C-alpha cells in the first residue's frame, strides 16, 4: 500500500498540464457576478474590513474581472491600477497571490505574512495559514501544484511541483509536499508521512502508567 504522498502515475500525467494559466481571460468562479462573489468573500472573512486575506482575495477577483475588457487600450488603466495594488498587498501584508492562479470560492487566508501562492489552481473552501509556499520545484521548471477543495494547509508548509493535493486533505505545519496527496489524507513532516489524528488524540488522553514508583 502506498502512503498518501507516494508518487504515482498521476504525477506524470498531471505534469503535462500544470503550468500557470496564461491570464488572458476572466478566471473567476462561474455562476456568480463580481459583486456577489466579493460579498461571499467578505462573509467568509467574518465581514471584517481589516482582514488582510479578504483584501488579497478581493484584489485577485478584480484582477480577473478586468480581463473581461477585451480592448487592451481600455484595459490598460485597470491593469496599471491592479499592478500597483498587487505590489501594495505584497509589501503591506506579505501575500503574493497572482491573478492568474485559478482561485475557488470561500478561500480563507487565515494569517498574513510570507505567503507565496503560486499554484495552478486552488479549490473551494481552502484554508491557508501563514508562511505557506506554493510554486515551482526548481528554477526553469513549469509545473505548479493543484490544490483540491476543502484542503487545510498549516503554517510553513511548502507545496512544490506539478503535484495534486486531493480534496479534504490536511497538510501539517512545516510539511514539504513534492508528491501527490490522496483525498482525505492527513500528512505531516519532512518527508510527509500519513498520520491518524484520532489515534494521536486517543493516546494523548490515555491515563499515564503509574505502575512504576519513584524510590524515596
């Protein structure tokens, strides 16, 4: 049996088409207009106007929406404003989320600071904590990771290369992910290993062995 992070043939298939989207069209989630999408994002962040993650996601939505203006001349001032705001978000909050990352709905960036989110796609209901890196495995590579729905990513995690993190997975703090992660898995460590969280919690709650006495 392979572990949740064991490389499979899926890696080879996925690596064929894991480069970043070209960013030539609006890649916001379909089915919602821009205003409704921003309202949903605002609710995701508890309607907190000071949430840095909300502003990073909102800027991402606006960066995509401007691509619906097909004329480059008419789009130019929107692009200039987007680029200025993008660098402002990076400088102020340390959240680097390029608009050509395909971003799902209700994505929550829990904490800001040292976030490089260079993924091909991030699914719905994903939770990302601080100091997370997603991107290329090495200089000159073109394959970016794909993050499924309902994934939770702990602080300091590094996800690189054309890997796929399956739906409902949990990536532990400071884990390095360079192979596919099966749906519903919990992985931790370097290299990441499968972990049974229920078993760990049960062991922590078990009474200590008091059969041995300390000699007086």
